[in-house]
């Protein structure tokens, strides 16, 4: 295998259903669609955790949440486990990040040779300690902020992404006429379309007069009732603060932010082309997790519904022919993928759920490959585990709570729980057995709570945590 440069572009909170190449006829994402349609679009890509810090720790290490134990928004990655960045840098490769990292702080060595415009955890690396208060759940009054800051307009986040784009363009153009046999990796990490839901007016106007699809499954009387989901809805009660018109405006701004993101991607991709490196650079586009965008009466992430846990993932560049791949893949596959391209060597693992180079699935698709996601963060009274295998998704809630089973191919909106359906008994039992072959969910749940109890103690106890500044989204600077 010929060694290649790798350009990784990651967004924040981009649900794959709001991207043209994934079948949305209304959203305008031409640059992202071009990347998808000129390469491989993975239909069933997932985050290892529907929350930034845990997912980005998995991206860095290539491991699952139960392995790296960065459980929550107050338990970040700080270089405690070797990353793909560490290994490539040690081999003499230039490994540069521009934009959001959401690791602990600048004082930690997470493996990059250069970090430009990094976003680390708020509160000087402490993060969001309300995440640790799960029995009982804390109050979260900041949820009101989402509906109160709807655009159109500019925010710290949109300006931050403009700065990231400018820095990435400058970095890539500096590679012009510079020849090197030693491949590099550039990680460009945007914060949009993460809320605040304020899209720059140019991009909001693309949807000002368009009737966007209304969120579905929003009638509380008809929604799926579940003890853990019900508690999570009470905590993450963003939807309660929206008026009917506010929901429409929120969706228009989310679409606008996706188009704003797309324009930034266009500029970065254009700079790669101008640099003369496009014929030796693989491009990966993905997101750290999705967003519920009002479906099921929920805004934000944190749930195991497809809108939240499903992500876009595309691979394009030299040697990649256009195709659509149904193999379930994950951010945990990124470490092996990036290293394989840069080092020119394929990597192998013992189990099919572990991180593997996604280009392996071009000639050998594995539609029944199991892919795992976990959630142990704020708003959830217990650990939640999702396993996608074949057509179905199984969701296990620890501590004796009932499970969920959805047939994604037959019920893409996840309206019908099949966990107790006799016709799906064998599928239910098979996926449950597969989950338990990967981990013991009750033990993992216990490990998470034990670690979080230690972190609460380290931060001075619950009384001290309550006095640490809260926020609805990580502030810039």
C-alpha cells in the first residue's frame, strides 16, 4: 500500500439525515456531497458515544468508551492512553490539529506535533461537572438557552469556524511546492452545526422560504414510554422551551449551519487542490455525533436514537472509487484507518467490533458487523449501551431497565419497540448475546459510577461541584 497524507474533517453534532448525499433533498451541502459521491459513503456509521468528550477520546485512541473510561463531560482524554497521533508523531510524521479537540487542556500531550486554535474543556479542564451528578440527576436550567438564542446571526461558534477555515487554508497552501516523502495528517475540527442555533444570514436565507419537514414523534401521549428515556427527557428538556414557531426557526438555523459548515469544507478542499497534494491525500469527513433536531420531541444528542448516535462518514481521494457501503463503522475505526494510510501498513485485530481500517470493507463488506455505542454522561440515571448488528439495533439499559429493539431497515424512525415481539425473539437474543460477548454491561456501568464517585471526591464533593460554572455549550476561550 502506498503511503498517503490524510485530511480529516470533523464537524460537531451533524446528524447524517441533514446531508444531501444521505438522501435529504432540501439541505444544500454540495461540497460534502461531492466528497461523498466521489468516494465511499458509509450508510451505517456511528459514534461510540453520543457526547463530544467520550466520542473524541475514542477517535484519538481507537478504543471503546468502556476501554478508555473517559465516561463523561467531566472525564476527558488527556493523553493517558496512546493515541494514533502519538504513534505517527513518534515515527516522524507531522500531525497537526486545527480547531476543536475537547481534550483536557493545553498542558497535556495528546500526540499532536502542532495544535492551532484548540478548544479544550471549560472551567480550566474540569469540563461540565453536572455530568457526574446522576443519582439523583442534577437540575439543568441552562437548557432554556437553546431556544432563547435562535438566529439568524453570527455567534462565537460561527466566527470560530471561520478562523479554523482560514488557518486550515493557510496551512494547506503552505504545502504548495513543498515535496516530501513523509506523509502528514491534518485534522480540521469544526464546531458547527452544534448549537447555538444561529446560522449566518447568508446560509439561513437558503431556507427562509422553504417548508422543512416537521419533527416527528412529538406527541407526548404517543411517544415510547421508558423509565430511563423519561428521566432523560426531564433533564434534557430543551424542547419544553420552544414555541411552535421557535421549533421551525430552530430547524431552519440548523439546516443553515449545515450549509455554513459545507462552505467551510469547500474552502478547505479547494486549498488542498491548490496545494498540489490532492493526488496523494485521502480525505475523511465525519462528525463526533448527531443531533435529534426535534424528532421524538428531543433536541441535542445523548440518546441512542439514529439522529443522535448516527453520523456521516465518507472516504475519498486517490484510489477510492465511488460506492455506498452498508458495513457498520465507527469513530473507533479512525485510528486504524489513518495510521494505515500514513504508514502504508494494514492493521489487524482479534474481534470484528474493534477498530479496523474502513477501506478494508470496500472489497469485503460486512453488513452484520456489530458496532457499539455507550452513554454514561449527565442526564442519564444509568449506563446505556447500543449495539447495531445487521438490520436491527439493540439498546440495553443497566440496572434492570427494559431493553429496546428496533428494526432500522423497516422502521427508520424507531417508533416500534420489538424487544418483546415473538417474531424478533431470535434476533433479540442474538444481539444481546453479542453485546455480552463484548462487555459485561452491568460491570461497566458499575465501573463508570465508581470512577465518577472518585472524580466528585477529587473536585471537592457535590457542594463544590454545584458552584462550578455551568453552560449550555462549551464557551470559546
